[in-house]
């Protein structure tokens, strides 16, 4: 039945379909991949070949499998979905989940698609291989970033769409950033700056050399680890593979001129470090951490203010993105935001109903109530540390 569906799909499309499963093949298509990405409306660095390659080399597990769905017209890649199939705990009996590559480390996910093109045939290709996965869990997708508007839900499947996150940003093109943010935030920044400078001079700097990248990232890891330890949790930087991935990714994006790694020093001590990226006219703050002993001076906000000053002084970005997440401090900066969606596909049978309950109800509950999921997160991260140490 599945083989018949695949043959029927290939006979009904003028484009050449391909499911990339081999790592060597994925490396071969880097050039057409980037050409398509830069033509995709709303593209981000999280769909870049560089980001995906770095994630897969350092963080993919042995049980993970590439499932990159592509459409070609001659030598041109015209549609691409950077997907993979993962398994949870349970070995061969574990649920096979179709998801975006590196979704857990990405702020945004989307397929690559030419302006005005239709992704329905690409999703038909994915559906033709639905015997290879039980659940499709596509997270952190901007409005129609999955190109699903004209796609049909495969027979025998249920589709659930949820808003699970939002993204906030500050537009810098309207004038000085202090006129683009809330008045209360401007006053708060100046007040905290005056008070903390009573302890010593503040100095903002960016990493511009490989040696500095390594130094700044180690300082970020230290502050991040201390922060989560005080909350009784494990920092991602304590996972060896994540730490290696972070360093490799930072150095690779430094080489491409897209890394934005910075810190704020009080006298000579780092009190806040930010790791971000430049893409087009946007700067995205990917990860930041600050010293807890000066938290009452809001070092994180002082760091953001210093970044905004730098971006406008050098004219390198017209938009500052906080990435995904709707934390309170982001809401204090900006009202501008957009929803990020989750597309969940489960089968219309008894097992699919279980998957729908687990993936569609239980997991979102744990996300909304961090305390309830804390024990599970600690166990998961501890198991990852143990697994990687073997």
C-alpha cells in the first residue's frame, strides 16, 4: 500500500522529489540549499545549512535519522523541509517522531519555499512515507512557516495546531532605540546604570577573534550554569555535546561574519554575556546570562541596552529580536510580537489517541507549569550527561 502511494506521488508531480537520508548527500546540497533559503520569505539562520550541519554533527543521536524532503527543478532546489526522525526512550518500541532538525535548540523553524510557491506537493511526499513515523511534531513555526495552508491532512491522520510560544522584537528603523521602547524601560535603564556605576566603570565589548570567542563563551557557560544551579536545575552547558556544539557553532558563525558575542564588564568582571547572530538586517539574541549577585541592578537589561546602542551606532541591524519566548523582561521592552505555532499529526486509531493525549495535552501542560516538569527535565538531562560520558 505504502509503495503504491509513493509510485503514484512520483507519477503525479513534474518536479523531482528526493528524501535525503545520507549525511554525505546532505553536505553535497549546501549551495542550492543556501540559494533557496535566501529566497524564502522570513528565512532565519536556523534553517541555514551551517546551523543544521553543526547541530547534526554534535547533537544527533545514533537513533536519529535524516528525513530531508526536497523538490528539484533541474539543478535548483525549489522546496525543502529540514526534517529528521527521532526516537525517545524505549529502543525499538519507542515512538518515531518526525520533527524539524535541531528544533530544541532553534528559536524558529520553517520549510524553505520560493515566494508564492505551494508546499502541498512536498507535504504529499512526506505523507507518502508516513509508515516511517508515528507522530509529526513540528514546533516553533511562524504563521504558515510550514507552508501548510494548502496542504491536505493525510487520510487516517488528525492535525492539531497550537500556539505554543511567541517572539518579540524591537524595530530600530524608526529612530533612536530609546524612542522605540516603553518610557518606563528607558527610565529603568538609566537608573540602574547610574547605581551600578557607583561600584565601578561599565564596559561593553564584542568578541572579534577566535580567542575572544572561546573566552566569552566560557564566561557565558559559567554564568548560565550558576544561574540554573541556584534554581536546582542543570544548565545545557553541562551537557558535553551541547557545549562542544555551542563552541563549534560560534566559531563557524564567527568565520561567516554572523556571530554577535558580547559581554558587559563591571570594572574587570563579566556581569552579563550575550550570544547572538546577525542575519540580514536583524540581530537575534540567542542566549544570555548574568551574575546573580548584581541582579538587583538588572545587568541583563543593561546588556540589551548596550547591544542596541552598538547596533545603531554601527548601523548593522534595523531589527532586534529576542527570539522565542514570552518572558516578563521581554514584555517590558516591547509590545511587538507574533505567535509561533506547533503542528501535531497523529494517527486516527487507538495508539494515535494516546500520542495525541501525550504530545498534545501532557507536554503542553508541563511547558505551562515549569515546576511540574522540573523533575522530568532533571532526569532527562542527567541521563544525557551519563549517556554521553559512556
